[in-house]
């Protein structure tokens, strides 16, 4: 409208997100819009409110979310900051959701659709088992082929000490410990460090 200079600019897509583009005008209230003159008949102005019903409508809908075919839902995503502990964050989110659940109206519930904590626990369990087996095999091979228990103890003791040294350097440099960096760790040390990091 020329009286308001309100202009729409469609949608701008950036990085997978859509942004509504619009130029805001000068008019703020519905009464101001109703007073916009459209034309004049016999010296009498015809205003927008004379020929149209003006009301505030809903925003344009963009997309829909549905869960298990049971109808529309509102969704949310928890974003973990880089370098933060995923398990601690997930535990804090679960505690907050449990606190919010009690204040929701009847019939409304919070449903978790993807929880990374189970995946993390399975990965740690699998890594712990496999590395424990490898640690045992190294010790047995050293003992069987060298027939010398103290020589086997060298490998058994040097591996944890090497791991501890590597982790101290990683911690000093601010490098995070993850599943990939735990690939060569003996089982007890890997689990101990994963729980504390």
C-alpha cells in the first residue's frame, strides 16, 4: 500500500533455513490501517475501513511436525556446545524435562524421540569389552612366548602409563577425549577417563 509502504519480499533461504523478507511500514495499529484513504467520491474520502474488514491474522505456516502418525506435535532440539560433556548435558536435560512434565496441562506430554545417552553407553561398553580382551591377549602372548612373567608385566604396566601420559598432555592442550581417541586404550583406563572427561 502506498499509504504504508508495506512490502513483502517472499522467502530467502540460507543454510537450510527460510527467512521471511518484508519491509515494515509506518502504521502500527488496525485503526491506523482503517483510516487509509483509497479514493475520493464527491469530495468524501473512501477509507480502507469503509470497504474492508481488517483484523490481525496468523503468521504464514511453514512446515509441519508429526510423531508416529498420531497427529501434529511441537518439536525441539537440544544443541550441545562444542567441547562439552554429552552425558552430563543429556542428564541435565532429562532432569529439566522431568521437572517440566509436572507443570504441563492434562493430555500434554514430553516425548523423547532420540536420546544419545544409550548410544554412548553401548559404545563405551563395546570399547571396554574389546580393549579388555586385547589387553588380556597381549599379556598372555608375552607370557607364553617369553616364558617370563616380569617381561609380560612390562607391557601390562607400560600401556596404562603411556595412556595416562597421553591423556595428561591432551588435557593440558584442551583436546577432548572421544571414542576415536580411546581406540588404543586398555579397558579400565578408557572407561575411567571417559566417565571423567
